[in-house]
C-alpha cells in the first residue's frame, strides 16, 4: 500500500510577507504618538484628529503615486478621495 503524504497548505519557495523596516516602524510610532498628544494634551476632538490623519495619509499616497508613476486610474481615485468633502 502506498504511503500517503500530508498535504501542505503552504507553497514552498514562495516569498514570505515583507516585515516592516526600522524607518517604517518609527513613522508608525510617531504618528501614534502625535495622535495621542493631540487628543490628550491639546484636547483636540478625536474626529478632527482622524480627519487630519486621513488627509495626511491620502496626501502621502498621492505624492508616492506621483513619484513612482502610478497609473492614471489609480491616481484619479486617490485624488477624488482626497478632494471629497468630509463626512
């Protein structure tokens, strides 16, 4: 009787997900610290802080897209999201 091999759900030879580098982790920590400071020390309302972070994030996406030469469809979507009125 042939011996059955266990089936693996993991494909061998595929690259593992990329981990954050030191600079990326520092940026995330600084963003969290600035958010906490704005809410706690300046007593800025949370919804304004979230709007500020969302705007900064969308602006960063737009700048990275321009620098890397992203497709126009992707850039149009990001620009529309950036310019849409706040909810």
